[in-house]
C-alpha cells in the first residue's frame, strides 16, 4: 500500500510540472528562443521581463497570446524597443492553444 501511495505522489508531482516543461520545449520548437531567453535580454526582452510587464494587467494571457500569434503589425508601434515581433510568415505557425500555453508559461517566469 505504501508503494502505491509513493508512486501516486510521484505521478502527481510529475503531472504538475509537465505543462511548464511542455511550454519550454514548445517555445524552443516555435523558435521563440531564437530572440528571447529566460533571464537575459537579447534581440528581444527576456521572458522574465515580459512576465513582469504583463502581471497585473487585464487579460495578460490573451494579450501575450495575441502578440505571439500576430507579431508586430505594420504601421503599429513596436511591442518593445526597436525589435519587431515576427508573424507566422517568418516562423512556425502558432495555434491559439499553443499561444495561450506559452503565455501562461511566460507569466510564470
């Protein structure tokens, strides 16, 4: 019985971390990491800096997901500094579900 409880606890713990790991790998797969990093700014702001900006704002997941999917629109102000966020024509297609998962992951940084 004790072994069953230990295995169940391990499965629950692994399940709790799975969305974060999936989102980090998704960020790599969708080429986000070519411009963004977790802690340091590069060609784009760090995910920690993005999270700090959007925490406490209304609808941060929806906002971040929209920016991730649409990129910087022509003729509109840039999202951050001088860098332009590419759209799906310049990187792998990002579904709404994937964009929301990435947004939730970014907000946890």
